[in-house]
C-alpha cells in the first residue's frame, strides 16, 4: 500500500483559505468608492462647544464579505492635528459577534451619531472615515475617505463679557422725614416738623404751659432757620385744629373753629417776631375720628378690638359715639387716655432740604469721604468718568462703611468693567457674605462663573438674580448662545442691540434682524460689528456688503485676516480674487 504525505495538502488548504480571506478584504477595499456617506450637516458646525456629527452610511449589495468585520472611525483632520470620533463596528453574516450585521446579498445601512469638543484649529478642517477591515487574523487598512468639510464655528464668536450690576440705592425717601442715611441719593429731600397745642375739654383758650412747650418752641426755631438758610427751602406752614369725637357735633364744629383761630393767631405772631413773613394754611376738623382710630390701634385699652369693630361697622358719628359709650369700662379708658390727645391744634412746617452740589460731593468724596452719608458717597462715585477714580471712591466707601455690601460689590463692578474679573471675584464674594440674598450680587457672581467657563453655575446664579435688572437677561442670553438655544437667546436680548444680539439672530436664522442690530450698535472701530456684517452678507449673497465690511474689519483688526481665511462662512469665496486681496 502506498503511503501518502498529508502535510503539503494541509499547507495548500491553509494558503487557499488565507488567500480567499485576503481576496475578500482586497475586493472590499477596491470597491470602497461604492460606499455612500450622507453627513448632516453637510458642513460640520460647532454648537454648545461641540461638533456634532450624524452619518447615514450605505453598503451596496454584494459588497460586504460574509466573514469580514469592518471598523470605521470618523476623523476631523486640520492643520496641526486631528480628532477622532468614536469608532463604529459592523460585520458580515457569518461573523460570530454582536455588531450590526450587513447582508452580502442586499447590503445595508448604518446610522451614526457622535460629538467631539470643538477646538479653534478645527475651523478649517476635513472629515475623513478611516476604515480597517479584518477577516480572521488578517487586517487591511483602506485609504481614508473624505466625506465632509468643517467646521462652521460662528457660534463660538459670542463675546463672553457678561454685564455686572452696580449696587446703587433703590428707594427714595417717602416718609416726609429727613434721614441722613436714607438708602437713595436725593439732592432735594422733603422734611417737616410738627408740634401740638392741646386744649382742655370744651375750651379753645391757649395755656402758657402748652404754648411754651419744647415741641412748640422747636417748631418756631425750625421755621426761622428754614427761612434764613440758603439750603433749606421753606415750603409752607399749616395749622390744623380738631375737636375730640365726643359730644354734640355742632358744639364740636364751633369748638374746632375757635381752636384754629387761637392757635393760628399765636403762631403767626411768633413767626412774625422771628422775621418769618409767610401766610399760614389753616383748617379745622370737627370730630377727629381718623386720629381716634390711629391712637386706638396703638393703645392697650381693654375691648380695643370691639371699639375698632364699631368704627368699621358704623359711619354715622353719633352712632359710633353711642356704641362706644355703651362699652362703659372701655369708654372710661378712652376718655382718660385717648380723647385728651385729640383736643388739639397741630402745627406743621414743611421744607425741602437742598443737598450738596456735584462738585462739592466730588471734592468731599476724595478729601473727606467720611463726611458723606452712604447715598451721597455712592452717588459721588458715579460723577467720575475715569474708572480708576471710581474704584478709589468705592475703596473709600469700604473703609467708611465696612458692613455695607455695596462697597465691595461696586469696587468689583469697576474691576469687571476693566476686564479684571479675577480681581473682582473676591470682592463679589465679600459682598455676598454681607448680604447673601442680594440679586445684584448673584448676577455679578454669575458673571464670574461665566468668565471661568462654568456655564451651569452661571445660569443658576442668574436665575437667583431675577429682577435685578436687564443685565441679568443679557447675561442669560450669553448662556443661551453657549447652550445652543438661539431662539431663547434672542428673547433674552430683546432690549439690547450689539454684536451678541446680532450673533444670536444669525444663529437663529434671522439675518435681517441681525443686520438691523449691527447697524443700531453705535460703537466706532468695532471689528466684530463689521465682521458679523460680512457673515450676514455671505449668508445673504450680498457680495458688496461682504467685501466692504470684511475689509473694514481687517483694517480695524489685522488678526481678522487669518480668521476669515479659514472661516467656513466664507467657503464660497475662498478662491475669489477680491476676497483673497482682503485677507492676504
């Protein structure tokens, strides 16, 4: 029997298998031009700091080897580097794995989505698909396939300069009483002084212990001073006489009228002796129910609530008096504690206190800041145009009024205006410690977070700053652009017109609105204004506006030439002679 050597046969079979596998991969590589890739968007775009990618891939029939596995990796390539997206793996029908299967007979589709962080160098880039196919132990790299251009990075042009808010006074003095520490600056502050002359029951004659009382004397001196001093404007003197709400109405009417006469004659004589020539305003009230109610509310009289109920239930004065007298114990206390205070003539002097001039305030703010009250010192700082001088005044405010949050807040505000956000941060944090719930401070801390790139924290702080001013909405507009919420940004920017508001409208598809905002933005030599006008022109096919605006932007800032060269907004113009002339 003849012996056979099986080793050559095994070797031949192994070579055949390897050759068939290699042939299958080589065929796939050779026919790679039959692969179809639909990229959305056609030119990649940066939004919210990322470059999103969506690919619909199609494998033709009789392309995909049944035993092959294919790994496809989208890669953005740009000058100086490349960035890979996550790879996707597909397999043939006879591969034992858990990847998407592509039929040899019918072919198949693959949907893919991913995103990578945007980098400035990606502004001019190309998207390739790198493919590696394998079968068994054999692998084969395909030639990279270009499938798109990128990256349109207009959204990254938002000017990240959030607006701080100055901590100023909010409420003016409405009390009618002068308060040197009032929380709002008023150059002219209303003031008044009152004094009462009291009468005995059913009497209208003056008593010396009443006319010589301290409050009556003080009112005469106050009125004389107002008449003499330049910075006090005497507005008027009034006398109002009253009778208490007990007894007959006719009697009380006559009594109140006589008290008006005696008190006004007395005051007129005293003012004339003091050299004050003014006509008194006089009136009388027969029964002082308003005064009665006010004193009752402040009292501790038994059955107080019953008496207040009577006042609310009945309008007729006689019924009121009768019902109150029926409360015998309570009425005794009323007769002793309340009614005597209502038998009076009230004298009132009204004046306007005229404050320091702007020049005086500026001088004192620098030479003697402690002589100014908080409202005056805060106002004085706003009179200086130079930011360094403003900062000096706010630093003085911090020294003079260390517990007032507005000092560190406003010093931080000036530093933020000077783009010194790092220096402003500890001052805003100090202001927050002094007044933790102040919306203005929350906005300013939000501005710091936004500058530091913490968009989520900034948005939270701006939310806590609601009502602090339109600056909050503006800052939320920046947040919205960074979050790729362009329609929302447009709404936040409704009261503004500048490069950021125009950018939001460009990204929201409103080119005409963007152009209107740019034209309304009155800032000379603003290269961003001109550059965005060129972007609008490119999107609207307005060539003359494009060339004119881009040339102006490059004239103001030569760095815009390099940017425009790779800006995909101008991709259609890259080979245009006039465009090249501008950016070279």
